[in-house]
C-alpha cells in the first residue's frame, strides 16, 4: 500500500497514509462502541424481571373440569412466553364466585407484589340474575381498591343470557364498557368470545371451555393482554 501511495501522491504519501490509518482507528472505535451498547441492551432485557400478574375470576379462570396445566392463566403465561414476554401469573380463580365474592376476597387473593390484574368476574352473577347494580358496585369497588394499590387492571366483559329479558341484559351488559371508560382501563368485551355454542370447545355442560376452548380464548385475548402489559403504568420497558 505504501508503494502505491508514493506513486499516486509523491511526497504527500506519508500524510495520506497517516490520515487513512486515523480513519480506520475512529471507525473501529465506533464499531466497538455500538457493539457494547447493543450488548448492554441485550443484557438489560435478559435481566428484566417477570411481570407479576394475577387473574381474578371464577371457574372460567380456575379451570373447572380441566387439569391444572390447561387452566386459562397457565395457558396465557405460555402464550406470552412464546411472544418473549416473561410473566409470573397467579391463578386467583374460584369456581362459583360472583363479583361480590371476588371483592370480598380481593386482599388475600391478589399478592402484595402484583403489578397487573386481569379481572374476569360476572358470569355467575348473570346466570343467577343478580341485580346489575350489585354487580356494578362490586366490580367498581375492586377497581378502586386495585387502583389504590397502584395495580394496573384489564377488565374482561361478560354478557347476560337472554332468559332474563332485554332490560336485564341491557343493564348488565353495559356494566363493563361503562366501568372501563370511567376508570380508564382496557376492556376485552366478552371473555367467551368465539367459543359460545361450539360443542368442540365446550364441556358437556355447555358453559365451561375444554382445553381446546381455553386455547381459543387465549388466542383471541392475547393481543389485548400484550397491549395491556406493554402500556401498564405508561411504561413498556418490561417488554
């Protein structure tokens, strides 16, 4: 390279060669800096602690009639992991529970270090014809108390069966969008969306999902959960 430099530049060859060497040194330093920054970012992501999440619900959360490994919280945690989102999910579901029951056990059902809660309650209220005002008050109390604990909440809606009439259904069904709007929480409109009436996705009672039904629920709700976890507290850093 020195011989070529001398032929092309004559007495300036030495200066040009020193300039080229300086450029190489600066470029190499930049590469090292970028690589170090990329490595630091990668290590930071690896060191991120799993998001502490709980699902407060009834038999649809608890996994009625299913092995523990097929319950909604377990399948959701796996689906999130497949997306690269690490979570530790507590199954806070109790079969037969109502909104009032969930409110009454809230303090001991949701661990102190919980960062986010998926709230799935109301199916049993609707099946029993509970006064919508009672259900609304219980859900609102849960939202208030979780907000006081700085816990992010995602609300899962439920629809009333038609046998109680249009007036009851209108009052009950409006609970979830109203509360979601009032408290600024994300809403998944209907937890059982896509599986109601499908014999392959429901157990023989026609009300509780099979393992395949749970997976169908997870697939449908996953984008909403991802967005919820990303935006909780206004910080996406955990993802």
